[in-house]
C-alpha cells in the first residue's frame, strides 16, 4: 500500500513548537498499481460523493461533537471508573473551570488549523462538553471530525487530564452523541428548501427523510458501531430510541430545525442517532445512501409526530408505524448483514470486513462477566 498525501489538508499543529513543527495531513491509500484501496474509508466517502455529483448534487454536513473530560483514563485494571473533571450543567457559564479553559483552547487551536467552530458549550451531564463544527461539504467535515477528536484528546493530555468520545462512559447520565445536520445543494440552491411549503421543506427533503427512516435500523451498525453505543440509545437520556421524525421534538431520530426567514441555505435535516466514536467517512456515506435511496425510489414520507415517541405506549407506536432502533450491537449486526444498501455504500471490501469485525467484538463482549452480574447475582444465586 502507498499513502498519497492530500496537500489541501496540510496544516501545522499550533500547540506544538513552531521550530521543527508537526503537521496534520490526510492521505489517500492506493495499491502499488495506482488504483484506490477498497479498504480506505476516506476513499469510500469520496466515491459516494463523486456518484452524487454526477446526479447534480453536493452533500453538506454540520456536526455537533459531544464528549467528556475526565480526571484520568480510568481506575484500576480490575475496576475502571470514569471520574468527571467538573460538575457543571447545561450551558454552564463558569469560565474558570479547568474543563472550560480546555474547551476554549481547543476551539482556538481548531480555528488556527482552519477548522471553524460555530458554537461550543457545556452539555447536560457532568463534565460533558459540545463543540459544533461549521457546516461544510461532507469530505471536509469528515476530515474536521477526525481532526477535532485528535485536538480535544491531545490538549487534554497536555493538561494531565483525559478526554473521551466513548458514547456512554458514565451510567445514569446522558451519553455523548454526534448529531449530524445535512442538506443537498444543486449549485447555489438548497434542494431541501421550498418557500411554498408550510414548513419550508421540499419534496426532495421529505423523500431524503423517508430514506433515512426506512434504512435507519440497518445503517445503525455504522453510525453507532461499538458495544457501548447502545447504552446511549435508550429512552430518558435525550437520545433517540425510535424511528420517527418531527419539526420540534428533540427526542426523535430525525428533526427538521425551524426555518429562519432569509436563511434558505440553512434548511436542513438533523439525524440524531450517531455518536462521536463512529467512523465519519463511513457514517456520512451510509446516511447519504439511505437518503438518496428515498429520493431515487420515491419513498413516501411518513407524517411527522407531534409528541415524544418515548412517552407513547407500545400500542400507540405500533398504530403509527414507529419502529425501534437496534437495542444492541448484536441486534444491529443482524439487521445489517444482508443489507444491499450498506454493501453498495461501503463497497465489497469494507462491508464484509466491517460486519466480521463487529461480530467478533460482539462475541467477545458476550463472553465477559460484568460487574453488574457479579454485584447482582454472585451472592443471590
């Protein structure tokens, strides 16, 4: 294999010494003959975007990266425990906390690397923070996500603490998601915008939503690819557990943010299942594939729901045709392993390897005896 640097991604790491400096640059992986390596996830996204361009569209993405600052990477080898660095709450404005300073330094360093940050704030859980990356084309955004994760972790390490993008490091509080805002453009025009619609959402946008909803169960193994991912996707912790959409409810899988007059370009669809530990190149690829399948095959969009699906009874959800997301990695694998959409989006090399690796991970997890089992069963059974 050969790594061919993409010179457009070259940038210096601003927190490292400028003399004998260190840089970041992404590479395309190719075989010795010059053909693209099928196992290169960045090349997978590029291939999907090139196919989209031939259809006349550009895919734009914005991400909300949530993560935790911890005092260290865990306790003893026998029993690890996540120890929050702060105990602030949602939008906590204290600027003197070590975690707030760390987040501020991260935003400034990202800006120096040409990775613009739109917003940053404290999230709802103790020591949980969020950095929202500025909307851009999907490939640049995937590169930015990879860069942001590196910067968050390295700057935390410099200060003697630990940052994690693990979806659910602490039980009983919200987990970390990576809500993904997305839209399609045709030239300068947002294909999701329709000034004649009550909610300014076009038929293209509705069919894209229909594709996301229909294929959500099978693509979840990619957007939420770890055993721990499914500890977050449960009701009660501001994460989606059901396949539904709305204009206002933040508990749904898909949300369409309210339109602000004069900002046609900001009309978008927010997909709320992914977590920040996923592979962004693969996650963007499968979401795009699902949405485009809805457009190409003219899927009918279900009606948006007005109330929280999690607060409904099972009978109410069934009456409305609301399905559930996978409840475990094993469940997600079973829904994905025969998916033609995933095979087309990921390619014949990555798709089977990905499923095989996930099966292995799930098998290893299932063979473990957890602290929960010891605490609840050892003295009772």
